[in-house]
C-alpha cells in the first residue's frame, strides 16, 4: 500500500508540472505538499509570483517604435535593392548604404516619433516598387484606411553636362504629398542608366 501511495504522489507531482507548463516545478510542489509556508515559497527566487512579475516587466519594456523602425529599415533596404535590380544595384550600393539608407532611416524615425505608438502596428509597406522609369520605391500605408502615409521615391535627373543622377526623396501625408523632402543624390555616369527592375 505504501508503494502505491508513493507512485500516486510522484504521478501527481509530474502531472501537475506538465499541466502548469513548468511554472510549478516538482521541487516547489514537494515543498508545498510537505507543509512549507506560503511566505517561504514566496521568498524563493523562482516562485509563480516572481515569474509573473518578470513577465509583466518584460512586457513593459517592449518598444513598439524601435520594433517598427527595425522592421521598416530592413524593408526599405530590401525594396530598394529589388527596385535597383541586378544591373543598377552593384554600381550604386556603396552610396546607397552610406547616404540613402541612413536618410531613409532618419525620415522613418521622424515619422514614427510623430505617429501614435499604438497605431504603428497598423502600418504596412507596399511590396512592389515601380519598374521602367517610375519613381516609387515603397509606400507606407494605414491598413485600416488604406491611405498612404509616407512615400519613398527615386527620380532620374540629367542636368546638362553633369551626367545622370538618382535623386532619392520622400513625401508625407502631412502636406498632402506636395513637399519634396530630399534624402540624397547618387551619381550614375554619363551614360543613360538601365530601367528599374532590369
């Protein structure tokens, strides 16, 4: 009879650990079962109460703006490289990483600082840059209203005697996309650059 009670007790302890997803360990259950006071258990470093407080503290330190920026900057890089295509990207990638991408990041930081944090999760990025001679790299838009919030573009320029340039800029919803906010200019060469996505 004594063996059966030990087996039943061990089964109960293991079952309780599994059912609580490891929040209650067999040693904690053993302490409770043997009559350890609730105060003693609360003072232990891995009590249920401590685990819940740690989780809440970690939730409070989550930075929606930081997560938004990190994701959007990686998407900005990806969408830009997609637009450049294999013929343009290798030629301008050094200038892109040193001047254009940091400028995009600054614009995204300004945008996210002014936009409500609780709404950042509702923002999406367009997935198809325009090809040919189109300017669009990517747009950020509100999922709910489907309206654009910020548009990142690149324009081709050919000033007389200066060769061909790519002028990176963005527009925002604040002024109804009328103002032209310059990010950087990147020189191509005297020859006409290939079309985007080629």
